[in-house]
């Protein structure tokens, strides 16, 4: 359930718990976990077929769904997203706004989503730690219109955010 007790609302998890959940879900379904965890250090195995956070480019590709729109599914934010201007200051149940062209809901607004570290300036794109700032995409119910744009990215360390998992079916 979301932090409001709403069972249809997007969950709120820390980056570390998103990584751990991805591995547990992979193991549950018999897939190879995508992440090796050693204390606070995390290494991504791109050859693993398990669930994982999308990398920045994958998230963008899914959000745009083959279109060139400002937000995921539209150039008009009110039709596709819950944000500061229409959310009443609270996370909302998923699927209440228009999906993008591929049927994906809430990629703009509602709950910002963690993505895998994608800043090559930080060293290896396959390694990160739990104790650093990580990337978020999509904006949230508390954000302005600019932060909900598909081309925007933010970073956070301590706050719990949303997740949208992906799985590679072949290397």
C-alpha cells in the first residue's frame, strides 16, 4: 500500500529496498538476481535475467512510447499525471489518468521512480552504493509541471520513492 494506506496507490520504498525487492522477486520466480549486494555496495550484472530498476534510457524509452511528447503520453500534464496542480497534496490510485501509447500509467507524476545509476562521471555504470544520491524520473504528486517532464531527472538519497521494474529476457 502507498503511504496513505491506499492499496491501489504506488508504493514508496527506499533505493536500497527497491534493489533488495528486485532480487527477492527474481528469486521467487526462478530468475537470476540482477544485483550482487555486499554491505552497502551494489553491483549490477547486466547478463542476469532477473527483475531490476530500468536504466535511464530504458525509462525514457518506455515513457515516450514512440512519441515525442513533453510528458509520458501527452503534452498536457493534467490528462496523464497527478502533480502539485491537481493531486490535492497526496499520492493517488494508479490508472486514474490516461496511459501513454503503450498502456503504461503514471510515468509522469504521482510517485517519482528510481532508475539505476546512469552517470558515467561517477565511475562504473555497473556499481553503486546504497549511501549516495540516486536518480529519479517522472516527478510526483508534490512536484511542479517542470519536474514531471519526460526529459527531467532529479536525485535523492534519503526519501522513499516509487519503483517500476523491468526484466531482460536476453543479454
